[in-house]
């Protein structure tokens, strides 16, 4: 299943969740009506006479019950939805997690940080916020709405009990949930089900009040009985709601856990990693059960079940033995298991209508061959979205190893991270850099300027392909800035861009990537089609074509070919676009429906691959723009001279 199909499937599942919620609310209304009838009977002396039952079944009263249940569920769900809008960090903190110190000297925490950073860079997505849960159980989770507000939490037990390969398997499992749209679905499920749980919480509160409410008993015994009966009724409704909620969570979660396990094998090409982690979990004395009070609410987010389930019907995770056998088919229950043959992610065509990109455009055999190479590489780019491979992971590890250790350390420290971003995003033109430096002296913090001066020798040795990973590494530290610090930092970035004498497409894309990585994605309704976006498409594709072609004639030819294939009238924009113009174009393109993002990404890749290769700077540009469109793109960079379709 490719990235775009997975995202659409997750959105369709959200619709099914609403249907299941409506059915659950209907069931709760029935239970509440029955509980009300019993309460009326109790208040009338416990006699099941026709009169009390008739009063309980009165249409107005039933309508009132239905309205009250719907109101409580609706308000409870909305309140929880707004509480969770900040993203995965809210979940991590609710579970007692603490942000991992990015400069930690703890070897095990450092290993975890390295594994997460490698997986993020291999996936082409922002480095997520990382939290540690001081719990000795083995567990982990990923939560968030979008790629920019993801948080990953890992328990202390997992950090200590798992080796690097096993930990990498767990992290790959969580990245699968991120890339398949599961985490957004899971948070919506939390919000929808919270309203059902609120009914039980109200009943519990009323029972506590009645248990200590001597004033009520003193005034009128019947009042106390009424409160007690109402509380008991609401508790019954609440337990029924909890059962419904657990059944819904189980129906949604179980198969997606199998898919995430399989994806972890595909991402790492190491079934012993995720399989070994599951075996350690199965043998662990504390298992995966978390002590946090909110664990039941978020149980469907966890790597392991996290809570004890009374029935397989309500279990949010498949049995561990079944999961182990899915990734290690030859496992016989003993250690070590016989190795299984890893499965690699299929690189099939996912162009959604982009096949035949070169048809009608070949003027000769050489041109046809070049167009075929572009098509093949564009097909590979689209198929790789949200599907990092073992080669991508190894490339990310190698690239991080080639970067100066001082720059890696700077990316994890708030002052140095800001200086690092300034140094990377300042223009290469001497006149521009001088004006930008003067602007920073008047606007940036002195401590940051000192850090920038110290980093300059290392920054001067950066090679193409190293800038994007470094910027990705800085994002967790930059998100932790105070409001005032973040505001000053963003103002400095905008000032740097405004002083750029010759702003290139890559410089603009990296600026935009950092700002979006801090601010988060501005959620927009996805209701536009390619045919509605001729102007923004012309501007973006012309800019990318100019960055990927040798001259304007070739760039114009690329845009004209894409105009025919996309069936959208495109005009080649001859003059280089300003940053504000490109921001305008992107603000409209983010409204593109999910189904048409694959053709757009294919068109973008064709613009920068006129020679059948993706050079390091072209890879950075393509990844940065794809990121802002919500399409995490693993690096498709080719080594010098390597033909398209190969593996770096």
C-alpha cells in the first residue's frame, strides 16, 4: 500500500468511526432509558407497576434522555478534540513523559535519539519530539495530527531492555503509524470516544457525592436516593460506553498493528529487529502494561497493549505470539528463532495517471530515452513517499556520520541550533551575506552570534546534501524555544530571506521548511484539483524546472510536456519567482486533494531530473518542497554517474 492510498484509507476509516460512534450513542440512549425506568421504579418503592413504567417511557422524557446523552457525548468529544489540537506532546505529557534532553550524556538515551533521527531523515520527515516515560514496562507510541506535531514516547524499560536493532524495529513500527495516517486516526478516535467516557465519569462523581453527602440525607432522604440512583444509572451507562469504546478501538487497531510490524521489517530489512523486540516484550516480567492513569484512554496508540484486557474482543492489539509469527514465520517459541526471509518494499508504479509521461513529447530517439529515464525516476520517487527502505536508512546513517560532530552537537542546543540555521540559510553571494550579517547583529541575540562565529569554519566545509539533514536535526530544539525567543528567531529568518540578492529555489524551500517545522502545518481544507490551480502550478513547476535544467529552453520544454500530461494549461514563468510569490503558490497547492498529490509530486520530480539523475541539491529541493506538501520523501539522491532506477 503506497503512502497516498494509506492516507486515503485512514480518512475513510475516520468516516466509519463516526458511524460506529453514532451506533454506540444509540446503544447508550437505550441503556440510559432502561436505567431511567429502573430509577423511577426505585423511587416509587420498588414496585414494577404500570404507572411508573409508563412515566419512564413517556416520549418527552425519552427525548430528554436522548438529548442529554447526545449533548454530553458531543461536548465531551469537542473538549477533548481542542485539548489534543496541540499534537502529540499533549499525549506524551498526559502519560507522564518528559522531553528527552537533546544534549543527554546517557548512552542509552543517546542511542535512542540517534535511532529516531536516522529514521526521520531516511523517511524525509521532520525529526519528531522525543519523550521518555519513566516506566519499566516495554512500550512506545507515536501521536500527532500532522508530520510537524508528532511526538514519539518510549518507556525506560524499552530503552534499557532492547538492543539497537530491536529498538530500531520498535521505532520503525511507530514511523509506520505516522506514515500510514494511523496516528491522526488514533487521536480522532480518542476525541470521539472521550464523550462516551464522560458519562461514566459523571456517574462516578455523583456516587462519591452521595456517599459523603450527609447534608442531602439530612434534608431529604429521597433526594439522596435520587442522586444515588442517578449516579448508579450513569455508571451503568458509562460502563456500557466504555465497552462500546473498547470494541471500536479493537476493531480499528488490531489489523493496523500487523501492518505496522510488517512495515518495520520493510523499512529496516531486519525481521530480527521487530521480532526480537516482541519476544523480549513477551518474556518481560512487567510486559507492556503502563502505570499512567491515562493509559486506558490511549491504549490503541501503544506498541504493546499497555493495559490489561478482559476479553479478546476488546483487546486493541493481537496476541504477541501471533505478531511474532507474522514477522518470524519459523519461530518455534524458543530462543533464538530461525531467521526469516525479509521482504523488501515493492517499488511499483504509484503515478495515478502519470504513466506514459513522455508519450507524444519525443522528437527523436535520444529525447525519447531521456523522457523514459525521467518517467522511470519520477515513478520511483512517487512510490517511495512514506516508504523508507533499508537503503534509505543506511544512507541517512552514513550521511550523519560524514557531518562534523560539532555541527551535530550544535543542532541539539537551543542557542547553537539558531546559529546553525542562520549559517546554513545565509546566501552564498558575498554582498548578501554581509548585509545579512549586519541585520543579525542588530536583531539576533548576542549569544547566538557568538555561536555562529564559532560554527563558521565547520559550516564552510558543508557539502551539498548535508544541509537538509542538519536543519531537520535542529527542529526539536527550536520547537522548545519560548514564545519570545521563537518570535525573534522567525523575524530574523524572514529578514535574512528579504536581504537575499539572488534567492534560489533551494534557499526558499529550506527557509519555508524551517518555519513550517516550528509553526506546524496550517491545516487547510483539501478541496482543490489540479485543474483549479493552473497559476500556482505554473509558478512552482517553472521554478523547479529552472533549477533542474541547464537553460530556459529546456525548462520551458519540461513545463510544456507536463502541461499536456496533467491536462492543465501551464504557462512557463520566465522571470525567477520571489519568495513571497512561491509562498502564495504553496498556500494554494496545500489545498490539493490527496488523490492528486501523487501526479503533482511526479511532475515536480520530472522538473528537476532532465538528465535522469537527481543531484544532491536537487534532492534537497525536491524533499523540502514535498515536505511542505505533507509528502515525506526519502532521499532519492543518486551517486555521481549512477543511472536512474539504481540504488545509492
